[in-house]
C-alpha cells in the first residue's frame, strides 16, 4: 500500500481494530527513513526545541522554527500522514490567530494536520479550525507546554476528579471535530476507558497498551538524546555511543594522517611535477 494516507484511513484503522504507529521527525532524512518503514503518522513535534535546538522546554519554540522543520520533514514524507505541532501561544490568543497559524502549517509547510495541547478549554478553537477545513489532533494528560501548571512532568489523572476531567476532555475534543487524541502520561486503566469512550483513535505516549496507537520521540527511541530518557520510552537501539565512537575514530585518523587513504582520494592522470615546472 503506497498511496498517501488520509484522515479517513486513520479513522478506519480504529474501526478495524488496527493499531496506529507514529514517530517524530524534524528533517527530510529522518522523515524519509521513517516513512519508508510503513509508519502511518509522522509528527513534527515541538520536542524539537529540546532535541534539536537545545532549549530546556518546548515553550520557547516559535512558529517560524516549527514551519522550517515541517517544510523539511514534508520533503521526506511520501505516504504517512504528516502532523505539525502548534507551538506555545500560537493558538491561545484568539480563534482567528489560531486558524491563521494552523493554516500556515498546511499552506506553507506541507502538513496534513496540526496538533495542539489542551482539553475542554481549547475545544472552541478546535471547532473553529475544523470548520475552516483544518484537521486537528488533540493532546491531553501531560501537556509539556503547560507542564509548570501541572506540577512538572508527572503522571496525570491519578485521582478520580482529574480522571473524570480527562475523560470529559476527550469526549469534548471528539465533539469539536478532532480526528485523534494524544494521551500522554496517564494511567493505563484510564487510557483504556478513554479509548473505549471515543470513536476517534487515541495515540498513547506513556499511557499503556490499550490506546489505539503509540507515539515516541524518535531521538529517545534510538538513543540520540542523552539529557534524559523518560521511563515510558523503550530504547530500541542506543546510537549516541556508536556515533561518538565513529567520530573519535575519525578524529584520530585525521590526526595521524591515515584518513583519507588512497581509497578515498582522487588521482590525476597526468604528471603534476610538469605542471609545477611550467
């Protein structure tokens, strides 16, 4: 199946009980590698703030930074649904500004949909975006852009009251027209209840196995981000030590003159000494 996936394809996967896979990418190379494996959705996450740009959180990430990386990733995605993360304060000021900014992800950056954080409180904005023809993915539970309000990077929905609010938020996002919802850092039992309560796919990250799909930050999954690794991440390979070893070997070979060798050099088919005598 090589055709470009659509929102309807993702919705049909839930209907058919087929799990949805999603990973992050921030450039054409990574996006192309991920897309070629059959992953259904590629997210250009605002996690790029920490993973690529060295920020301490996702809060400083700008619209221009997000659009730049979305444009790059779009060049590598042929089949997967490409979702762009709306950065902090790009959708909170007004519905009008939110629609304008969301539209830029589609018009200028080649995205198929946008993602924004928040539950019931952002539903009017979601509704306005969908009415404008923009596909929206919701995101509830731990919302990194407002983590300080939540007491830090902690599991959400652990008591009955907060669990009820998350369930209501999921229902409200579905009613507002969101085509799927990311559930981040919530108990597996609550994620299962939410997944059964809504007809749109739930995409878990630290939310257990009962979600309709899963998403991870690719740099976490392949061991390329060393500052910290969330407990919910499974590291399928640890590339950072291998990359460091390769760079150290290159450094040593440059210093001792063993690189480049004849194999990695071009040889002229004429007598260079004669050139010097001319």
